[in-house]
C-alpha cells in the first residue's frame, strides 16, 4: 500500500508544481502584455494574449482546478 500512497503523493506534487509554474507564467505574460501596450507593440500584444488564453485554458482544464471548484 505504501507504493500506491507514494505514487499518489508524487502525482499530487507534480500537479501542484505544474499549476504553480503555469500561474507564474501567467503573471509574467501579464507584465509583458502591459509592456507591449505601453510600447504600442501590437504584434507582441496579440502573441502574448494568445499565449495567455492558452495557458488559462490549460489551467481551467487541469484536474487540480476541479478540486477548487468543489471545495
């Protein structure tokens, strides 16, 4: 039973880290979007907002986000 527990614990840790990295990346992209807007860089703005939406979709569809909805 310890093997199962270890596997689940490892999976949970990996999911937690994945979400933390995604959240960090979201914040960095938001900063880069602000900079693109400040500089009038339309191409960077569109590229970054597309990336932002993609990451948001991944977070919303991740198993750990379902836990938050029901908690």
